[in-house]
C-alpha cells in the first residue's frame, strides 16, 4: 500500500509542495519513506530535518488507516544528496547508497544498436500472460536483493496499467518455451523523452548467458527508434562491476540516493 504524506516544512526552508511517499511492505515487514519535491533553499549551517513534524504526521497516518506499527520491524527513508547532508535524527543509521546513471541517447550512433542480435527479444501482447511472466521472473530474480519486497499479481498489473508505463517497453528474452529474463522501461509522465530502467532481471538458472546485456542493448535500440533522449537507471554504489559495464555503454553518474534505517523504536 502506498500513501502520500504532505510535508511542507523542513525547518521552514523547503518548497511548499513537498511530500513524503509512505510505502507499506507487509511481506517483508518494512515501511519506506521517500521525500519528494523537497528542496533546500537555505544554506544556514544550523539547518536540520524537522523529524518532529514527520513523526507527528506519520502517526496521524497510522491512526487514520488503523495500521499497527508493531507489525513492521524496519523503517527506511530514502534521501537525496541535499537532504542527506542535513543532520539526521540520532536514531537513523546509513545502510545503502545508490548511483543514478544517465545515458545520452542522442549522442549514440543509432546504427550500432540497430544491428544488434535481437532474435530472442520479444514482446508479450496478451496482458495476462505478460503480467504472469513479470510476476514470476521479477520475484525469482530479486528475491535475495536488498530491500526487495515480492510483488503480487495485482501489484504488477497496477504498474503495467500506470501512466508511466511505456507501450512496448517491456521486453523479454525467450529462446524456446518460456521467457528467461526481462527489462521493464518506464517514463516520467512530465518528461516523455526520458526513460528509466525500472527493472532488469534474469532467472537464476539462466544467468551467465549474457541475457541482461542483450536486453539492455535491445532497450537502447527501442528507445532510439522511439525518439527518447535519455535512459536512466539506478545501481548499488558497491556494485563496481555493474557500474563499469554501464560506463562502457556510455552511462554517466548524475546523482546519488542514500538509504537510512530507523531503530525499531523510532515511531513507537
């Protein structure tokens, strides 16, 4: 379940349209807080995040929706670079850093990608078949990944039918019977020229065959053909090998996001 929590004040120095997305993940007993559109417009050295305000509004949400905080063991918050520099609450500890990387599609030579081997890259036209394959491969691919919460068929369906989904932008790798990997491209609704790699995964038993590489190259070709300008993805900052592979394709670091974890007593 996802809820929007308006936050219009971080020590009176943030934009007035800021909010925090709250995502409840009961399967892994985690709550995620993601501040959105909150930008610091002051350089005062004594600024800090107003967690009293966040705590207060968060408790209001829990009470309104009759959510039992005791059912959740972990609370994470994702901060951008500017917010991460503010003094965090003393019950938070850093747990993960992610690099956001961008590929400028306009600068690429389209011919290079139009000639790639894509004979095993397919679209699935039937929506039910599409959703069932995404559900299977996605959960199998990321089951051991940090912070991943298994998606239900309903979760997948909602994402497939959302406004930021790209028509034809879910590509599968299939040799014989069933797909073995996939890439899921999405877009920002306000900027239809920028695409995101929402997910790219391969079944555990199919790894080592270069499937992810073929899916990425097919994605680049698809986006160039459809006149997109940029492709953005996120990767674990500690995954040096993956970052180096993306750099070989021309991806460049553009931003970092930081994950902090609250102690289990923070909101009680």
